[in-house]
């Protein structure tokens, strides 16, 4: 839906143009000093701070004062910036509250209003209210929101669903793509392209007709495929890679090759652990953030994060989502009477499916695998992304059956589907389990009639989430899937502490509870003390 297609009430709220400088661009050596000297324990804090006056004046004052004897950097920052607060306690339920009611009550807690955006901060303006994941994540996130939306629908919050639809359409119309999140420092990358799946969800719940989003779907597709038409065999450009035989597939990418601003010191430290060019490491770290799997052995050569090579990898899930986007554009173009465009995208979806079958399907082992296009070989490690072709219905019946067997025998744990088969200190690895990966497996298996395993995963995940809820009265970002004597525990690893809230856990769990009214998790209640 273009802004011109919005109602009068929606259109008048369209944000005004804003300064899109990132905090690193804006504050320059002040930014580096704050991040490298660890003024805040969490690197994300400073990039989310709100300047008390014009940023140029703050930078000028810093330059004038920083060389004075006894200059206090922390004092300067706190005098010139409002520090964001993280209200973790807001996500803890009242004693005895059923889990379903807890989730329904969280949507307003997790909602943000654009009119409350402070000026001159890193937030990108949006026309409508939106839902954030929670904890340190106080902005809209792209692929998180798809899974959150499923819970909004089951909670009857069509007001927020419609607002989110308008927001994502606005982002594509304004920036040409959906950024990782609505922050200036996220503009250089996107996340797994699930807008086509969102559009189906909007139509299924009578929020709006999918055909109204055809212009945005085409625009997002053009952004992901930039440079594909002139790409020579054996080369890559941004998100597209053409193999030596002419096959075209996609990878994750970020337009910048500097440390992530929200994890500046962490990235600098990682780059120092290798002899590789720092810019190359930074690009691969950023690309992994674009994947949503930040971080995982999936992108690395060994257990060390400095060996990360995300841009060398053609991922199963990304190419599945783009196949779905091509299929959706072909279908809606046909409905719109755009016959030639429909035929073009039918050819593209057929070509990608053939490429996925040939390059990303391991026929000998009966599983999908990511592919290292630089080394021209499949990646050996198994991960939960193998269910994505089933979720978008790209797999054949035989492939679905073999994938189900791999999920059951190699990734199924006591609490659900493990993220990867490798145990590491990274959060997107074993032993952690994540709500979106459970849902992709549950839904994908169901699409092919593999109900027994689908229901088994759903049961295990609901038991995991409800176990921790009954003990700690909250839902969290990720969970350890292995059994413990005290029940489920929150996941670990990664660059930051476990976050409470939590958007996509709420969304997936609420949908599963709705579909299974007789499941014991519907009777799970918050701890009495």
C-alpha cells in the first residue's frame, strides 16, 4: 500500500524527512571514545541515547574540552545525553496470571508511539504505533515482527496489525527496503525478507488485501536483487552471487564495512583476533546481523567468531524466503492483470527452485545445506534453517520427508528444535532454542502432512516456555532446550544478557496456545511468589 493509498487519517501522520546520519557519523571521535572506553556496559546504550541539544554543538564542545586536564568522558556524556532506560520488570506477570492473559497484556507494554519519539535521536520515524521485542530492543525489528504479528492476531489486536502493515509499507516506500530495525544505524542492512509472508497474514486476517502491497513487494525484491542482471559468472555484488555455471542465488550483506555501531567495541576486539583485513571481518559480522542469526557457528570456519565468513555463504533460509517473494509477486501480478510481469516472476521462481535443489540440497544425506560459493562446496554443519523450504512450500514431498527425519533424529531435543548441531558459546547454536525456528519447523511440517512431528515439536516448546513461566513469571528471548532438574531455563551465550519480554516468543506461543486449547500450557500460571 503506497502512502497515497492510505486513508486521510493515516496519510496526514506520515513522518517528516529526518537527518539519517548514524551516531558514528554524527559524533565521530566522540562516538569512538565512548564506545572504546566502555562508558556504558552495553554498546547499544550510547547509540540509543538522546542528545540534550544540537549534536553539532555537543561534538564541538567535546573537541574543545577533551584535551583539558582531568576531562571526565562519562560525566560529559551524561551531561549531554539522556540515557535510555530498560524496564525489564515490566515483563513479569502478576502472581497466578495464566500465560495467555500475560501475553495479551504485554502488547500495550511493548507498543511504542511515534509521536513520543524524542528529536535528534537514532530512531527512524514511523507513521503508526509499533511493537518492539522488549528489553534492550526498544525499536521495531523486521523478521521479529512477523512472528510477533501471529500473536497479535490471536489476541484480537487487529489495530496493531494494521498499524504494523502501514509501517512496513512506509519503510519500503521511503528507503527501498525494510531496515534491520527503525534506527539510522540499521539502514545499511535488512533482515530475512518475510514481508511476503506478512502480506499473506494481513489478508488472512482481513486487515487488507495482499494485492495492495504489490508495489512494495516489487520494490523490496529490486533491492535484494540489485546488480543481478549484469553480474558475471563467478562474481558477487551486494546480495547476489552468480556461480561459475551461471546459477544465481543470494547471500546476506551489509552496505558498510565498519564495526557495528551497536556493538562497536565487540567488533573491534573480534577483528583484532585474526590477520584478515578488519573491513572484511566487519562486513561479515554485519551480514550475520542481517541474517538474524547473530551469531552462530553456521557462519564461521571454526569456533572462533573471527573466522566468520557470512558473505561467502549462500543460505537455505534466505533463498527460500526470496523464492516465496518471487512466487507472491507472480501471483499478485497475474491478479492485477500484469501478464508479462507475472510470467517474468514465474520464470524467476522456477529458476531459483531449480538452483536450490541443485546447489543447496544434499541428495546423498537427504538434507538442505548452506553453500560456500567461494570454496565451491556445501557447508557440513546442520542447522534449523532446513525447515524453511518446507515452510514456504518449496520442497518436494520427498525432500520434506527426508528433512523431517533429519529434524527428528539430529536436531530434536527435550525442549524443541535445536538451532544447530554444534555446541558453542554463540547464542544461535546448541543448546539454545528460538521461537521463530520452532514455528518454521512446526508450520513447515504441517504443510506436508507431517503432523506427528509437528505436534511433538509444538508440545515440547510449549512445555519449555510454560515451565519457565510458572517458575519466573515471564517469557524470554531464547531457551536452553536440554532438560534440567528445575525445569526450563533461559538461553545464554552471545554479546548481551538474556532479554525478557519477548516479542516473537509471545507471538509464537500465543498462536500455539490458540491452536491447542486442551494443552496443559493453557493452564500454566505465574509463580505465586
